[in-house]
């Protein structure tokens, strides 16, 4: 199995992806700035995306890099750009220098799409995000695509499951952000984030930007109920009915099939 370097291994997605990659037989390295707890069969390599010199040894000999690391829960926009664009630039440069044949898988976000989309958003739709997080991720995508490396870009939706607390946050966050309870989001379980990454590592998604999501977008009202903390409904018109929803036709054509088809299936399995 390939040797894979994972960034963002301590994050919400990374802590659940890393053991799945290791259990699937990948020879995993986790990039970290400090000592971290990791599965016994994972090598922790010290490095910092802001320190280009520290990345050279981390990528040496890697067959693939899965770049999850990102910053978004902060009001410091300069820090977001440093982490998400400059960090990606540094990692791309290290891979070009030390592992030029490695496959580079970049985790991106559905937030790059326009909230006023006239239908579920597609990968080739024009994107012009104004907030720092999606704008920096889109810039990182563009840098990777021009790098000359073998790349794929996975645009992740609302990711949940394995008791990560993400779903439980929605009943509190939605009212504070003024989100309509009927607003629906494309979603994906952590189990299927692993399936999407594994498909990318196989080469099936090379040179592609791919929306990753399950079979059924879920409204905020439904999420709150599934989280056990119902919110009030509303009969007010929904201004942007397609906001937050992605078209997943390309993913299906390329072979991605969710094993957790809907959030309701996850609830029935007890894996929320």
C-alpha cells in the first residue's frame, strides 16, 4: 500500500480519517508540530506548514499527500490566508522538491460556491467567495492545479458522525447565524470521507475537482431534531433554496458511492 503523509491529523476530520487509513493498510505519516497521540502503526513526523524547511523530510519518499490542514474558526483573516494558501504553497513546493511523483489530494470545501446558485452547485461553476476561508481554499486549489503535480481536489460538505460534535453544534449555531430552518446542506459521514480519500489515492480522481456528499441533503430543522435538540420551524420564504447543496453527479460517475447513504441511515446505525 502507498506511503501517505496526512496533514491536519489532529482536526475534526483528520482524527477520524487517520485510523481508517491505517486500518486500510496505508503506511501513514502524520505531520504534526508537536507530539500527538496516534495509532501504533502511524509515524508522526515533526513539521510545520509555515516552515518550508521542515516539510522536506516529511514528504521524502511519500507516495501520496492528503492535505486536510486548514484554519477557519477565527476572525484573524490574515492567519486564515497564511494557513490555507501559504501553507499549501509550502507543502506543494516540498512535494515538488522531495516527492515529485507523489499524488496530492487536497481537501477543499463546498463553501466556495455562490449562495445564490440557481441549482445544486457543480464543480465547473464560477466561484467568487468573499469570506477568507473559502476564498483562501479556492486560491489553494488554483495553486495546486498549476503545480504540475498529480492532484485531485475533494470539496467536502458538512461532515458529521462518530460523535464528533459537529451535528450537536447546529441547533445553537443556526439561530445565531440567522439561518432559515429549511436551509438544506449536502452532508457526508466520516466513513465516506475515508472512502472518497481512498478513491482519490487510487488515482481514479486524478486531475479532477470532485464534490463529495451522500445521497440526501438535510435541513437545519432535521439536523437539530436528529441531534436531539429541536428548533422552531418557519413558514417564511427561503431566500436561497439551493445554498449549501452540491451536485454529486461527477463523483458518482467517477466511482464514489456513499456507504452511509443519508443522515437518517447514520441515526439508525447509531453512528451520528
